[in-house]
C-alpha cells in the first residue's frame, strides 16, 4: 500500500490536555490533515491497547488514513492494522515479516548510519529518523541527531524506495527548518514529519495539525518545483544586482542586528553606517523577538562567545521572520568549545550565509586540507576551492563565502570568484568580521527588495529567508574589497593605523560606478 507519510501523527494519550478526550483529539487531528497515524501505548496493558487500537482504526478508516501499531505485532494482527513500527530493540524485522500478512507496512526507528544500512537490508517500507530535536515525550538513549545529521541518513536511502520521516521535538516553529536543513547533498528530502506533543498536547489539535499541514504543503511543493529549475547567473546580472542593493540600502537603511565580538563591535557598527544601514549591537536573549520583527538582517559572529542563548534565539526568530542570518564562525577550529557551539547554532537555525576564511570553512567541513592558527587561516588554501565551496554550500543548505586573497561565494550550484581587495586588509584586525557585516547589510538589502510588493513570487510560507542571498553575499564582499583597494591607494594612508579609517571613508563614499568598474567577478 502507498502511504502519504507527510504528516505522521504518533499518539500519546498521557499528553492530552485536561478535559480533552482521546478519540475527540484524534478526530480533530485527522480533520487537520494528518496523513498517517501510529498508535503508541507505552503504559497500557494488552487489553487496553487492543481497545484503543480498535477504536482508533474505526476513526482512521472514516478519514481513509492508514493506521500503524507501535511495537506490538499481536495487536497489529488482531486489528488488521496497515502497518507496524519497530524500534531497534523490538521484534527484528525479518521475524516480524514472517508473522505479518504480506503487504503490511513496516517502519523502523533509526538514528545512525548502521541502523539505516540494516533497514535497507531488511527492505523496510519507511524509517523514522530521530530524535532530531530534544524532546521530553520520550526518554532518549542516544544523542539527538540534529537537523544537520539527517541528510547523510537520507542520502543512504538514495536508490531505494524507502520513505523517511523525522521525529523528535518537531513543531510548527521548527518544521520548516527541519525540512529545509535536512535535505542531503544528493538532494534527498524527508517524506514527512512525525509529531506527538505538538498535536496531542494541544487543546486545538485540528489547528495544530493544520498549521503543520500548511507548512508541509508549501515546502514540499516549493522544493519539488525548485529542484527542477536552476537559476543561471552571469557576471552582468550579479554586478547589476549588487548595485541595485547598494542603492536600496542607502535609500531604506535596513536595521542590521549584530551579535559580534568585542574586538570589532565599534568598527562593524561604523562600517554598517558607512554603507547607509543602521546597526544595533544587541546580545540579550530577552530582546531577540522584538528585534526580529524589524525588517533587516542578522549577523552572528562568535569571535567571543559570551551569549550563546542570545545567538540561538536571535537566529530562530530571524528564521521565523524570514530574515537573513549571516554566520561568521570566527576561529571555529581553535577550540573544541567553538566547534561544539558552531554545530549547536547551525542545528538550531538555518544560516542564510556562512562566511569564513579557508581555515574556518575547513574546520566546519571537518576537512584537514587547510589548517588554522587561532582565528587565522594558515597556508595557501584549498587545491580546488571552487568545488570545496560548492559542496559546503550544498551541505549546509545556504550560501557559503570563503575569504582570502581570492574570495569565493556559492549557493551550492553557482560559484562566484572574486578577486578584489588589498593585502592591507590582512594587517588590520577584524577585516573578515567587516566582510561579515557588509554581507549581512547587503543580504538585508536583498531581503527588503524581495519583501517589496510584487517582487517575490512563490509560496512565502516555504521560505526561511527572502531575497537573493548569493547576490547579497557577493555585494558585501565586493563593497569591502573595492573600498579597501580605494583606501590603500590614498596618499594619506601610511600604514594599518590610517588604513582602517580610510576604509570606513571609502565605504561611505563608495559609488556604484566605482564598484562596477573595479569589480573582478567570474561566474564558474
Ligand atoms: N592578500 C590579499 N589580497 C587582497 N585581499 C585580501 C588579501 N587577504 C585578505 N583579503 C581580503 O580581506 C578580507 C578578509 O579576508 P580574510 O583575511 O580571509 O578574513 P579573516 O580576517 O577572517 O581571516 C576578504 O574580503 C579578502 O578578500
Ligand atoms: C516516539 C519518539 N521517537 C523518537 S523521539 C519520539 C517522541 C517525539 O515526540 P514529540 O513530537 O512530542 O517530541
């Protein structure tokens, strides 16, 4: 039987809110658009489980929704359920298959590559990947998979007909992030999401399910359409796009919320102003929601990690508001704490752009090809930077920027090579951080442009960010590197001390014509 796995409800009677009756809640969830139901009764004895399963089956049949039984082959047989769901310590699949009628759907829980390998060998019908987020609904025996961990498990299913759903802590706030961020490098997406508490614990399960349904419908449609069309760029389109953004930033002065390090806070705020935007350097968790409601962009630079909670909530609210999130993982390879924090942040929210030098990007990609010393990259960089940047962008599901004497930008398909700049940028502290600020500013411009009425077609509900982040990222790099060239040529610049204020001046005075004539852009 073919099952639509998109909205998979797992029951949990112990979570029902006071006054909500089980069958009533289930029926409302079905009306809200649940496509498959699993009866999970961890505390009931056999007779109670059987009774619940029977009643649930009648209700599911009314809505033509298939019913799956958790763990218990005997109950599944007794009520002629459509399927069973087995955990790693339940009845082995090959034994279950000998007991169940041919055609019974079999699913297993997986949280590592070996589980997936075994599920493929066992020819199961679907896998439940989890827990993806932390949850209090189930006591977890293994660490959470994290959104970024799902893709490699999905990729292992390439070439099979096995379906996959994500489970654990899913709700209407993180569903889109989970769906988008879990797509594998090979383009394999989840078939659905499995939810317990977000629906069952709700006093309004119909609207809880409907909310998830709307997100799923929008995202699946958007993804399936988008994976069939590739946006093609040429140098002219990119340069003109950047200039358009430059003008829009000066005209609209978007708010650039920056959580950045203590070393560069002042110069970053000044660079933002010089570009015509408005900086706010706010770090407390308590203010993140308010800030996310103001159009603009967010920069998270973790050069000095002092407020992880603020970084997490700022990014999550920005995703919700479809605002750009630019992540600068300063010195990520330097300490284990930075590595763990980067992974935590990148699982918590979807970065729109990740920007780093070669050492930082290598560390994020777990590559040993380029080393770092503290916050600096060491050596001559990647042998094939174009392929590296394309792959990391594809893996992280965002635009990636790798700085250095040559800067590289990719959205996972197109690679843009940028050769502006001046080596004096290496003589001041925080030139990479300034690139991050400029990128966040241009991405904010791109977001504002897309938010203008009539400029952004398509299902808005399906997006974690609005606007063209590739052009935004290129714009930020070009603004800073071209301004650096102009600053370095000035007769009043005698060294790094005079270079920095001259750089701010040149950003302030940067003209579209200068940027157009100096920009060294190649599209690969
Ligand atoms: N040798 C160089 N020549 C020209 N531009 C450079 C050079 N080194 C760095 N840059 C520019 O300086 C900016 C910061 O890059 P980088 O030095 O890699 O960052 P970080 O400070 O994070 O290590 C980038 O825009 C890059 O183009
Ligand atoms: C059954 C199960 N398997 C892995 S996590 C989980 C519980 C998910 O519940 P919730 O959706 O309430 O986090």
